[in-house]
């Protein structure tokens, strides 16, 4: 498995613009799974899951790493081709950022709901914040620096050859974006 894959084609980006496909790739960065194992984990039918697995295979985001005969059929084990997937500069410009962000937030919601059910509405290590705030340019730059350092820490953890034996399996999501000034939308609407 490579450390990083930079998406180069619109087809690859479109393949990831579906919450279930993102969840499949995320799972397959941790270990190989069969279609049946993934269908059970994601609580979907095996044919529905296979449709999405085929799309990910076709676009080169996952690969078959093992085939084992079992009861007259061949079980295929799939694995992500890279630990980290990033948008390339060319593909990034062609992406509908709003749609891709919305799909990714849906993945976060689905993963949280699954964990919440598993831990009887009390997931351990839960930290959540939503803070619309006003900050100076300097403070925003510091916050961005902290997020960049956090992303680097996560990237290093994904490269750790011992990661499968670590005791915590967690998800981290963050979204930092500029908000419109309160009241500007209403004022602009009156002017139009």
C-alpha cells in the first residue's frame, strides 16, 4: 500500500463523491475486507455494496490483495491503494467543493451514528465543538497552523507500521471556513 494517492482524474473524484464509497476506502486503509464483511459492517446488502466496490476498483482507489476459495466461490479481499488520498491541483479545481464537502460530512455523520449505536449512546473519547467566532488574521493563522500540525500528526500515525496493534481506533473531522458577516445577506437582499 502506498502512503499517498493524489487524485488525478474527475472519475476518481466522482467515485469518492459518495458517502458509502468514502466509508469503504476509509475502512480498507486499516485492513483488507471481503465484500460480505464490508456489507455486514455498513449494514447494506452485498449486491449494493459490490456496486460501489466495483466503481472504486475501476477508478484505481482500491485493489484486490488476496483471493481465497471458500465453499465453491472465490472470496476476494480488498484494500485501499493508499493510506491518504488527496485532491491534485488540477482535479481540485474541477471539483464541486460544496458537494464533496457535503458528502464527506454525511460520512462523518454516518460513522458517528454507527459508533453511537455501538457504544449505547455514550461513545468514549467524544469531543465535539461548533464555535462560530471572530478572530484576528494572526489568530486565524495560528489556528490554521495548529490544524496543519494536527494533520501531519495524523498522517504520521497512518504510516506507523504498528498501527494495527494500537489501542484506540478514532475518527477526527474538522471544518474551518469563513462565514458571511451576520446581517450582510439581509442587507444585500434588500438592495437587490
